[in-house]
C-alpha cells in the first residue's frame, strides 16, 4: 500500500476512486499527496513521490464516455448537460508539472524528473478512442479505468512514462532528495542522520547530539551556517562546544568578517575573531550552541521548527536546563496559516522575535512571503519604533549577505525601505487612499492637524451661542465661572479626549449626554457649538484635500466597515501589530474588519497588558480578548526570559508584582508572568534595591542628589572591572508628572549639577524651530533692522554686535550696517551677498534655498560643541520641515506659507513631540524623564523620588471624558474649584479602580526599565491610602 499523506477526497467520486486505487495498488515506498498547493491558488489533484525514479503529477477527470457530447479539439470538450466548455486536462497537468519544477528549483535548488499524466477513472482505453479523447491527451501519459484495476498495469503505465521521458542533467530522486521534499510537505517527517546534508538550504536547523561530535559533524554545522542556515545546536560536552566554536572562528577569519554584538561586519585590518573564552553556551548572529546533560536514545534533528510531540518534550527539558529560549523559537517558527499572539514581558526581546519571524516567513522553504513590500505590513506605536524596526530588518538581511554573499538577500534590504512599516495613522492613510473619492478627497490627500484653524471655527460657534444666551440672560457669561477663551480651550480639549479614544464627538446623541448640574446649559454647548464646529472644520480641511490626524482612525473604521470592502487592492498576507496593549477598541475592530476584507491575511500581534499605560488614549486592558474572536484561528505564546535586567533584581520585582497581582491591580500571576534572567551585573546584592526615607521636599532633594553622587561612584567602580555600555552608565530619575521634572531640574541648576531631560511636546520651543523662524522672517522682511539683528544673533550667523551702538543710529543706518555684516558673512559661507539671497527667494524653490542656507551656515556647530547636541539640532530642524511639508502641498509652499505655519505653531505653543537621538558616550549620564517617555528604554540605575502620591486621587486632571455603552461621561474642574464636578453618567468608584490599576502598570513599566538596580524614596509624611510606596513595601 502506498503512503497516503492526505485524507480521501469526498467532493468528487472520480478522485475518491483514484485515491483508493493508488493506495491499494502502489508499493509502500511511494508517497502520495492530494489537493495541495506549490503555487498559491493552484491546487493539484495528486502527486506521487517515487524513490529513485521521480515525481508524477496526476490530473483526474471523472468524466463518463456516455456524457461526452463532443470533443471539438484539445481545448473544447463539451459535456452533456453542462454549459461549461472544458479545456485540455493534459495542458492543465502540464501546468502543474511546471509549477513543481519551478518550486523545487527555487526552494531547494534541485531538478529531479517531474512528469504529468491525465487519469480518466471511469473511461476505458476503447471509450477514450471512441469519444476522441485521444486528441486531448497522449495514450502513453493517460491512465484509464483498465489501469486502475491491476497493480501491474498501473505500475507499468507509470514506469513506461518515466522511461519515455528520461531527462538528462536531472537531480537523482534518491532517498536524500525525497526527504527534502517530504520535510516541506510533512512537518512531522523526521529525516535520518545521513539525509541532513540535504537540508543545508533550510532556513533553520536544530540538532541535539547525544554522542561526542566528530570533526565531520563540526564541519557540516559550520558549512551549513555559512551557507545561510540558522543553526541551534546542543552538545554533550564543553570540548564539543569549543570544537564547533573553533570552526566558526576559522570560518569568520578566513572570510574577513567579524561577529560584533550580535551582528556581522567586515573586519578591519588585522582584526580577528576570538571565540575561545566560552563556557556552557555561545551565541552569535543566527548561531546558538549549548551544552546539555540529557541522556537520549539518539541524535534529534528539527528542520525549520517542525518537531514531533516527542521532540517537543525533549526540547522543553533542554530549555529548562539551559539558557536556550524555546518560547522565542516557537514564535519564530509558528504556523504560517495562523494568527499569532505574543504576550511579551518587559525586556524579553519582542523586536528580535518580530524580525526573526519575518525572516522565517521570507526565507523558509515554504516561502510564505515572496514579496516583502506587498505581503507584509507592520503597525507600530511611534515613528521611532517604525524607524527602529526598519533599521533592525535591514541589519538582519545585511548580516545574512555579509555572511553568505548571497546576492538575493540584497533585494530584501532594498525592499525594507518600501515596506509599509508605520504608525497606525500612516497605515490608516495608506488604506484610505483607495477609498478617497467616496469621501470627496483626492488620492494624494494629506493628513493634517491644526488646532489654530479648529479654534477659529470653535470661536465662531461659541460667540454665536453666547450672543443667543445673553439675549435670554444678560449675565450668562458669569455662569461659565472662567474667561471665555479658557472655556473655548476646555471645549477643544473635551473633543480632543474623545478623539484620542477613537470616538468622534459628532457621533454623540442628545439622549446619551446625561445631565450636569453645575452647567445645565452644557448639553446645548455640545449640540450647538462643539458638533457643528467639528463638522465645519472637517468640511473645511476636506475642501483642501486633507483629513485631520484625529479623524483618521474613525475614517479607517468607517471604510473597513463599508466602502473599502469593494475597493480593497491590498494583498498583505501578514499584518504585524506592535505594542498591541496600546490599541483602543475602534482600532482593534478596524484590524479585524481589515483582516476579513484582505483575503488570507494573518495577524501577528505582540504586546504586554502589564505595560498598558495609555488609557487616556483609549487603550483597554481587554485588548487581547477583543482580538481573539475565534481562538481556533490563533496560536498564543508567552515570552518571559528577560535580556535586560539582573536576575536578582527580577527576583525582588517578582514579590512586588505578585502582591499587586493578588490585589487585582496588575494582570500578574507568579510563575506564569514572572520574568527570568541569567544576567549578572556584578553589583553587590545589598545595592540591588535601595529604599531612602525623607521628611519634606528639602530633605527629598538632599537625599536625591547625594544618591546620584553615590550611584556615580558605583558605576565608576564597576567600570574598572567590567565593560559597561552607555545604557549601563546611565542613571534615570523617573517621575510621573512634568512638574516633578521641573522641580528636579531647578534644584540641579542651583547645585551646578548636569541633568538631561527627554523632551516632550516642545518642538516649537526648541532652538532649531525658533532659529529657522528667525531666518524666514528676515528673508521676508530684509529691511527690518530687528529681524536682521535677530538673524545675526542666531546660530546661523553667530556674530556679536554692539546693540547699544546700533541704538544711536537711524533706521536706514541700522539696515546698512546690518546688511553689510550679512554680506560679508554670506560671501564667506555661500559666495553670495545678502541681497543676492533675497533675490533667490523670488526664483528658487523655497525649500532648496532654505536647505542651501542651512548647509552653508551650519548652525549646529554654533549651537554646541557636543556631537550629540549637534545631531539633536539637525534632527529637529529636519522634523520642523517635515511637519510643514506634510501640512502643505510642496507645489504651493512659499516663504509666506512657511512663516504663517511657524508663527501659529510658535505663538499658540502647539504641542509637537521633538525627535530624540540615541547618545553613545563613555561618560556617566543622568537623565530625568517621565515613565511614559521612558517606556521601551533601559537604564543602568533607576531612581524614583516621588512615590507617595495618592494613585486613586480624582484631583489630578482638570478634565476627564469617556464614552461607555454610547453614554457620555465626564468630570470637569470648573474655574478655581478644588474638586471636579461630574455628569450623571460618570461612575467615580469605577474610575478610581481604573486609575489604581493603571498606576500599578505605570509602576511596573518604571521598575522594569532598570538594568542593574533601583532606588526608591519614601515620603514618611505621606497620608495616601494607596500609593507607589505602599505597593513597594512587601
């Protein structure tokens, strides 16, 4: 009996009969597959793998002779009672044959004999001639009903076909080659040891040796590695480990390449690798080797993650006794046809897991992905995360190229730049472009955000509302209990909070607004001011071919629930979503609907509910439950091996987090969610966690700065005995609120201490923006002495002038003198006078002119002598221009437009996140930042000086708005009142619980930023019932 690898077909009687006959008549070394694909959407009927012979593709047609009405030609077969005209089954079979030939060559670089035949299970050879099917398929390559009644006849027919089509230069289809094909189609198929050479083209190989390695074993492993296979090896002894490492070292050195911090690069002159100082395990890019102490019956081989249940038990044992990360391996090699959910604890290498998963999908034998650009998209939480992912992917493929010199990999490097890896809002734009016309937009619409323009519309509607109300009550304005401009700002913030949670205020219904005793008129404000203002603002920017950033998610959800279903042209096979815990309900619904619209799309979501700290943006703790609508379609994994933090510190955290989990504050269960690590930072155990107590603000600052000095001394001591990275040498002061940063920085100034801070939404307060504005103003007003002086005083020129001397001159004399200074300066830097530059504003594209002045003057050198600060200046200059270009069409960009945009953003203190840069330094850095800005980062030491605040307090924010079950709920601090007032839909008790839970998650994020140690400070006078310091004391 043949080895039938698939179930018997039930839809067609002819195929069912052929399955039965092949099973009973063919010998047991013939492997049969049916209804599989080697090319997407092209499913063959049957394929036979015949050892030492070749591969036979069989196309079955269950026709009966009496129903064949006419055979007009090879491609025109008319069946009685059917309107369809059938084409040639022989050509169809031949097409599958070529699919196989291309597949085998592309995937494995092999070219065995592949033939094709047609099978008529209900037609005899005589009937075949009578109805003239002989012009459709050749007799020698057609199986008749007669052949299916005898093992000898069927065997002879197939054998003769191979004899007649004996091909030259084909790959012998021996046991080894057959094993390669079987491993692709049969995940549980286990290759024999002597077949392992033939899997060197696989994406990955895992091998557990139970015996001492031979030199041939070591050579084969090294050969496979340098050919491009990712290798994981477990050996019995340290000697075997060193033997393999020596082969790798020789391979690297002979190729002139170097293993460097997990990457591969070209060696510098006389630079060599040294893989000798190794004990227990060794890891470099795409190669891991460990020693194990298990007693096995024989060696175990796993190709591309396809292991048996027995092998799984062995791998679990190995993972428990070594530092190998089996969970990460499972994520990387998860099934290609399932959604994947990864719950990744802090510092567990989620970015590595995503990169390796993409590599597997692109480079495994099944080639789940053939085109990175069209078939994979990724949504990240920030632009920085998107940029980092592209860098990491490019680095991965560059490593592969340097290692193997395989030029095919260069194509993947180029493709990464074109991939859709972006924030959710940019992804929304990409999706919406195919439906733009339905919204009255052009395909090249822009995403914009202008609080100034929106405020003008709000002002109009609010003024009209106030005029009407004052007709009814002349003293109505006093009921606001705050100035009108502040009330207008409050309305905009009210709307903003709903948009942040992907809920449009325009969707509110009057019956769901509740009541608000303090402002009985507020429902009228919502219906007559806010909603009409939002509608007009939307129409206003739509008319300019733009959509508001805050509206983009609502439009995406609207599109995937409606018109986009028919318009979708996307072909993504995989959609990756990073930081999934930060998505809101509307975004999750959009992803699920999008998956239904884009056929055959699988999701890969990664996140950590314990790090869900963006509730103010609509993120919910139920994110994972909402996405898993059908658990049958999901594979779930959990990553808990931490690659950041000292194992002793994680043990201390475990007790704290377990207490928070027991109280219901944190989604944490000891064991299941506990982070483990093998890292030792060599700090004394008594320094791992330090508690300092203080009495009052003055003592807090004394203790804080004394502790900073002490931690610097610890770092200096550790540096003498260990190599510390820039992150290891960083002390981070983490706080909850910006006012706390301000207090610490002010104290640092008084003490002459240098403390950096992570900038927040202050792009337009920074020097790059302010100085670009000075340049633009001077170009627009070249005869205004104040503007000219400001330009000369800026880092673009940087010349010190006698301002008192200028005061004594007339306006014309001032202009003449200042113009002379600019002429001399620009002749030196750009070989042009100031007047010539002014003329250029009339004839040159303005962006080109600004770029030329910027490059000529190089203001970053005047700004700072420090490389990192110079890079910071340049990065944020670029960001300002990017923001302007995104807001306005380049074709209509003028000096006046740029000035107008910058004037509004600077004067209205528009909040826009600045661009931070990575700083590499040998010095000890001290940083003060909020926990939210520190998320995703890591620091040697974390100090937390503000731990006594009441985390259940409702006093914190002046405004809190949300919608639950379509009901609008809000709390507002009115005027100078101490406490907020709430409308009838607001559940204060529920909100307090939610706040405590979120603040517990914020504490989790803060603590897990630490690499080496944590210092927390206890306010002994704090009367808070529940605070961070309460949670820390266990």
